[in-house]
């Protein structure tokens, strides 16, 4: 049955493999294969037969774990079964018939606290230990955010396994070039588990590889703050998996290696496509991707699943490669618009997510000196930023300034952007997007709250009585970029050049406003009591994503109630029109205030306005965004962030 399960998996018959695996597991438990007494009772007093029974149980256990790990479609049911089956011996001992006295799993898991010889455990035993570490990850409490202590606990298990390997087990390739298949699978599993644990919290943009799903559904990645330790773990694991590829014995491996190579390829491609590397790394990543594709091509001679994975990976890699060549050709020919485009951008519109932010809206006073004072202060924004940043250069302090239509002509000599106008109130059948006053927006961002505070202090000191404050909201990043409703916020945000194209006005659109961005802000207060009274499934239907792991749900049929995710997605002639959001939770539990500050930067103002219209009026009209039943808009304003404050 085990051989058939592996064969079904390799020929892309996963459902049949899962059913047979469940049947095999149930049968094994029914006959007591999970007890060490079974091998003794049915071993005919023959050590080889007894060893065969032990191996049957543990192979079934490991295969159950590998199917759960590489496909993420089962839950590793055998991990929960109590078993005291003793550990298998080395392969050469089994084949020779010289079976030593078996050791126990308890001996293996506690050998560093005993006098046991670390070299006394078989390669099969270390393979079992890898599967058990994977099972412990599956049974850990739900992980909330990149700093969740459960991640550290699992990583400690993986690191312990690596550090305590005897020297003879650290490389599955022996001195004579032969491969220890048990240690090969163990190293394969330990690195695949590392990717499974850390990838959702890494800084790798998964948008390029969403179509690579022949082994498992695309795994969402939560937006993060820096090139963090999770990313390093993922990259290291992917590199180690690629090192396992050796041409001579490639066809001897199980189809699970196909999926592990696919997962490593996803990491390589996401890193390659995100520009998060040097030119030297670019060559290395191309080589790694080519190596993996070559391995899958060879494996496809035996496993059908390898052919499917190869085609998906090669297709995505070709698209990225062609895009790179096109950009390089356009740069050389002078046709590429983006460098000129970016040269105009001096404000940090598309700055990466930070841990803290202050949203400050002010109106100019009526006194004659107000406008000159404001103009002088705006021209000194970069100086204030530099003076504070020099104390903490890693704090990523920035301030983006938006100017409203009511003060534009008085404050700047630049032509007014053609779409800029006051925020238009949107009145739906049940909810209203209110319009509130404000001449200037200061979007202050940093990874430290004290930097935002000090910037605002110096800013207000310079502005003095020239302005009155309309609204001041202090935001914070909540766990893994979640809002206070408990869902990940900003999943659909574009990144890299896509973010620039979505947020920055292009030269061909508005030459006089090129490099700037339209900014819409809203402030929402949440009815937390009402929201928390909903079942999780109802909340997920409203948002359009799962709450725990942030998986996108299918869209509702046309003319029926749409989710927030669907209503906030704008398409024109089949193309999605994105905006760049940098929303922040805010609140005060002592005042029972819980909210979200929405800020959207866009190349075209109509995109954001259309999104809000769909939310408040509904699509179709009357079917408003149900998140508004628990979130009340109390502020709404529109601004334009010019590319260069020194030119106003």
C-alpha cells in the first residue's frame, strides 16, 4: 500500500493517494502496528522480519507527514497516534541481516541529556525525528505575526536537529559519492519545514509565483517591515534544497522531492523577481532556478508531477527573464519612462511599511503671515527629517505632505492637478462617507514612535499660529500588519515598480503634476462589540479572506452581496487599477476607541473615489460593503502630494 501511495502521489492522483493513506493508517492502527509488541508477536522470532514491521510503521508515519507538508492538504493524522515502536537500524545492517538491538524514540529525543552515543542512531531515526518536528509545527497554536513565540519554538527544534547531527550524517552524500537516501530525505524535510514555518512571515513578494500550484496552493505572505530573519531562514533553506540535486541519483528519489524542489524554486523566483539582491546574486539565482528546472525535467522521466511543476516554474521564470531583458533594452535605447519618472519623485509616497505613523491635518490661519510661514516650513521638511534621522539612521523616518484644493493656488505657484478637488461626500442608502475640512496633510512615518513624535514637535514649532489642527491621529502597526478587526490589512498592496506605477502620476498623464500622487484619507471607528459578536465565518464572508491565514475567498456571483475585498477592487477594461495603501490601526481601550486610519495614494484620483463609491453605495446599488455596518467613517479629505516640496 505504501508503494502505491507514493506512486499515486507522483502521478498526480493526490485524492486517491490521500484516501489510500487514510485506509492504510486506519488498518495499521486496527492491527496494532503502532505497538512495539506487534513486531515481536508477528516477527517469527526473526530479527529481519521484526525490523521489517518496525520499518513499515515508521515509513507510513513519515509518508503521512511528507504528504501533509508538501501538499498542505492533509493534517498528518498519524502524528496524534500513540506509538512505542522501536527505531529502525541502518540500511546496510538491514540488508545484511545483522540487526542490532533496536533503540527507542525516547532515547533519540533525549540523547543530549544522556550518556547515549550520538553516532548510535540510524539515518532512518533522524528521518523520523524530522517528521516529528514537522508534526509539532502542525500541532502548534495558531501563529499570529512574525514575532509569535511558537515560531521560535519550532525553529529551536529545527536548529537542534541540525546542530546535534553526528558528522557522518551532516551530508547525505558519502565520500565515495553514494547517497544515504534516509539522510537525503531527512535534510529535504528539515529545509522544507523551515520554508513552511518562515515563508508566510518573510519579505518575499509572492505575486509572481501565484500560478505555481501543482504541488500546493499559493501561500500568502504577510507584509512586513524589513529584510528580516524569516527571509534569511527561507533563503538558506531554499539554497540547501538546491544543493541536494545531484544528477547521478536523481531518479532514485520519491515524488516528494519534486514538490520540495518546487517550493525552493518559488523562493528563488520571488527573490529574483523582487530585486532584493545584488548583480552577483542575480547570476546565482538564475543558476539556481535553471538547476531546479533541470532537475524537474529529469525527474519527469519517472514522475508525472515533476513535468507539471517544471512547466509552471519555467513559464514564470521566462516571464520574469523577458521582462528584465525588455527593461534593459529600453534603458539602453532611452525608451524606458520609469527612470525619468522616478527622478521626479522626492516625497516618500511608496515608502515601505513602518511600525508607527502620525496623520496630521491642519488648516491655514487667516492671518497674513500664515501662508509665508507654511511655505517656509514645507521647504524645510527634508532638513527636519535629516536632523532627526541622523540620531537613528535605521528608523526610516519620512514625511509625505499633501496639499488640498482649497489652499493650492494660495500656497503654490504650480498648476493645480486636474483631478484635485475637495473630498466629495458619498451618501449611500445606509452609510455616508463624510467630508471634513483640512488644507494640508502630514503623513509622518517611522519604525519608532519617538521619531514621529519629535518630527511633529519640530514641525508644529515652526508652523506655530499659522495653522490650526483639524485632526491628529497616532497609528501603530498591529501584530503581523492586522487591523483591529483581526484581519491582515494591505495584502493586495502593489510593491516595487508596480507600486510606483499605481501611486505616482505619470508624465504622459499630467506633465505639470508628474511624480506626485493623489491622496485620500478617511478615519473609521469600529463597533468592536458588534463585530466580535459575529462568528468567524461571517467575518470572513464580509472581508473576503480567511482570518487566520489570510487566504483569499472566491468572489460572490454577480448581482449578489460582494465582500469588502471584491468591492475595493477596481477594474477597467479587464485591467485591475491598484492604489497604494498605508493604513494604520489607532485607538484607546480606556476610551473604548478602536479604529482604522485609511490612506490611499493613487496615480488617478478617480480610482480611489470609485472604490469608495462601490463600498458606500454598493455594487449593485443597495448592497453596500457590510464592513461599514461595523465601521463608521468620521473623517474624509483629499490632497495632492507634489513631487518636490522645494518647488512650490
